[in-house]
C-alpha cells in the first residue's frame, strides 16, 4: 500500500504589493575532501557565471569550476506596499 501526501496550496487574494527580489551567490562551500573525511574549501569568494544566461555554462563558476548550487545563496527581498488612506467624504463644511 502506498502512502500519499497531499499538498494544499492556498492562494491569497491579490494585493497591491510589489516584491523586489535580488539573488546573489556568495562563496563556494563545496567540500573537496569529503571522500577522505576531511574538510577543504577552495576559497572562491563569489560565483561568476562561465557563460550567457540560459546556457548550461551559466550554472558553472568561472573561478572555481563548481556548479552554482555549491555557492551560498543570498536573497535580498524588499516588499513595497501601496496603501492609500480612505477618503472620508462625510466631512464637508
């Protein structure tokens, strides 16, 4: 008998909120001595794509040769909410 996992996705109503997201890949965290039981990193400080966006080379670091997933992912998100004050038309003099 197989167990099934059901995931329910709840969509929130659309708001006038804009999220500006910036993703940057930091230092390489690949352990080059994992097979021997040690811990050695190569010292690559920042991911630099080897090729143009949309190609497989864009996922390889030009500095260390590792895949982009080995680099620490830093996400900077900024949420901008557009709130307007309610217009009160009952105050007329």
